[in-house]
C-alpha cells in the first residue's frame, strides 16, 4: 500500500519488570486505512495501543503517531487522535447533546463548531427529537455508534477503537462498520482491535499479535491464502495456538 | 481555559442529575446540626429527683422548695422511707435522691451541725457529678442566707465567670465539630467517589486520552464539591446563629477562609483515596473508616484530646479535623483573630500541600 504514513512503529517494546508485554513490534499504518489489530487476550494489544495513544511510555523502540513522537510529544498526539475504549465510554446521566458537547468541548472545539457538529451527528444517527434524553435510555447498539461518532467529533487524524463492538448484535455491528468505512473514506485512519474474525475481514490490513510479537501482517485475503484457510478464523487459530503465554 | 470550564459544567450536571445524593449533601449538615444541637446535648436540665424528708421543718421545706424551683431539677416524688429510695432508683424514675434526717432544723440551730444525704445514680458519672454539685450549691446558698446577719471573721467567696459561653450551652461545642465532620465527609467522600466512578465507568480512560491534562481533570472534578461545601458552611453558620443561638463572635471572613482551607484539605484526601480505590464502594468505605471515625474521636469535639493516653494524643495530631476544630472554636466562639490561629492554619496548609503533592503525583504515575 502506498500512502502517507500516519503511524509507524519501529521495534516498539514495553516491559513490566521481567515481563515483556510488547516485544519489538514494527509496522506502518497509512492515511485512511482501516487497520485491524488482532490477538488473543493477553497478547499485548491493549499495551501497544496505550503506547500509541500517549498513555504509556515505551521501554524501547520508536513510534510516530500522526507525525509526533510518542516519547516527547504525547500531548500533541492526544490532540490529533480519537479514542473509544472497550468499556462503554459515554456518561449515562448526561443527555446525548450534553455528551457531544462535553467531548467536543474538551478537544477545544468552538461553540459554533460544537453546535454544527452536534446537529450533524444527531441527524446521522437519526436521533433528532431524542437529543435531550439521557444516554442511559438508549439501546447499547445506538450508544456504541454514538460513542464512535463522538470519538471522531474533532476530526482526528487517527481513531483508536478498543474492541468497540463487544456485546453488540450482528445487525448493529454491520451498521457500526458502515460508520467506520465512512470515517475512513473521509481520510480518518482507523486502528481497531476486535475479537470478531468476521470483522477482521472488513479491515484493509490486519496484524495478529502472539505473545507480544506481531506474527502476521497483511490484507485478510493474502493471509487466508498464505495460511490456506477459507476464513480469518482459521488463520487466527493457527497463529494463536502457538502462543506460550497464558491468556487471562 | 474553556475546556476546563466545560469539564466543571459537566461535573455540576452529574451532581444535579443525581438528586438523591444532592439531597443528602444539602440536608445532611442541616439534620446533623439540629440533631447535635438539640437532641445530643450534655447539658443537665430538669433531672428527675426525689426527696425523703424525715424532718418536715422550716429548714427542710425551704431547701426542698429551692431545689424544686431550680431549672436543673424536677421533683417527681416525695419518699416516705429509706426502702423507697432503692426501689425508686431501680424503677429508673429518678437520677438523684436527697435525704433529710430527723430533727434537721433542731440540729442545725442547736448543735450547729446538720447532715443531708445526696444519693445519685452514678451509672452516668458526669451527670451524677453535675447534679450533686448543683444540689450542694443550693444547700450552701441556703446556709449563707441563714448567716446573712452575722459577720463571719474569715470567708472566701468564689465568683464564677463562664467565659465565651456564659450559659454553658452544648451547641457552642457541637457547631464547630459538626462543621469539621460535614466538610470532611462531603469533600473527601464525595470527590473520591466521583473520581472512582469515572474509572469504573471507563470514561476516565477516554478523558485521559484527550488533550486535557490530568492535573486539570482532578481540579475540575473537585470544584463543584468545593461549591457544595461553601453552601454547607453557609447553612451551618446560619442555623447556628439563628436557630441554636450560637453567635459568630470573631471575623466572619476569617472563619470562611479557614473553612475553605479545610475544604481543600478534605478534597485532597478525597483525591488520595480515589487513587487507591477501584470501586465506588471501596472509596466510600475507605472514607468512612479513615475519616469519619478519626474526625469524631480525635477532633476533640466529643472527647477532650487532653484526657487521652499520650499515644492517642500523638495520633490525633495527624487528623486535620483537630486543627480545624481548634480554629473554628477560637475564631467563632472566642472571637480571636488570625494571630491566635496562625499556627493551626499553617499546619493545615502544610498538610494540604503534602496531600495534594502525593495524590497528584500518584495520579500521574498511574497514567504512565
């Protein structure tokens, strides 16, 4: 793939004492790409992602995110990325509009911009008329879609999604991925971890982490060819079985 | 700084939406002040007593009348025999009995020596002491009135003056104590729970990825509780002045600033607790155990610290509420100025800085 690199990691490593959570991983992600970051529980996905988000300092290696260095410029990185965690990350006791206003506000959007974005977002999700109801009253699927759109409300260069579709029904997951494609087509790079292998097939490229290393990195089609499997499920199982580390 | 303002606004919305907690936050101090001020009083008033008068002469009648008329005593029973005394105590009808022997006045006037027995229920030692003192004082007064016409060669007269609290009202003691207790609970417990709630919900992670700096996140989370505390201080002071009749003799401005200082101390304790706690319940429990009890025991508001064993006295020094309690008493009740409380103020400032430093640096470590 040819394009502007927005994430490039070079031998990125994180150790906690004797334990090497992330072991010399090297990869690039280009602008507008949907990059799937797969791995069994405990393979080191979350730790790697935290380093890229500026939440955790690497032990060694280097990484640039949105053009900024993860060691020295993590405050600048934070301004240029969006993040949605595996836990549901909106405030249940605030209304839809208040949630949008809050998250847009802490990224420094102006009042006019916030208003414009809020209306756009509410229309996009067909939530007009409901914007004053508490998020608590929304079904889980809607909340996840709302959380995604809020994570990109400030038009970040990259959005990091940590198992965004956990516990969501297949139809809503489909709709969720439509939102992801939409964001990607607007040039937002999507870095996503998931447990659902059908979702992995939606990605442009996927990496599979085993015991802190990246053991495979290619487009889903190439990986399936290489591992002679008809689905990503088969590819993942072949790789994950090699894991020595206990999953948690 | 509009990001900061947006955060504070969001925090206020949380408090506003959670009406039940808001209700508790506002009503707790009011209820406590009224409870402590009226119900939990250690003043002795209208204690039920009985008199066994075996003499029934002018002297015993005069003394009995004096005692019955006093606001400390309420004469509920005239006894007829010694056996009645024990029975009446056992029934729990009275707290004290006074016994005049036969020929009381005769002895008094002719042999110059008369005896009167005072029997008190000492299962509550403080009250028993107070009651016997009051009774003795009334009897002594009567004796003095007998000697009115005579000039005794040597007499010592004691003159009592109760400084700062001439009516010996319990509220003078409780109001500063309740202020310490309420501010400690509201600030420390509520902030620690509010911060831990974001961790539990997973929203903390999202905020930490945002450009907002952790230091400002913490400050923004505490500001609404600072405002609630100021409201609480105002409520308590208004109640104490207009309902309990405890005046603010010192400088109101100084009192408020000292209270704000103590509030900040409590907030930093709350932040510290939130660093360690993983769930809201854990935060609440830690606050209760590490704050409520020490504040109650060691602030000096229920039990005088000077009477405790030395080890406990030393421990009491690390309880911020103790210093705040001393400050409020000095400023509010005694009417002293800043020069009387600068040491205590300095101690509180020191504690606050140390607590803030530890809790904020720990908060940052957790992110790395």
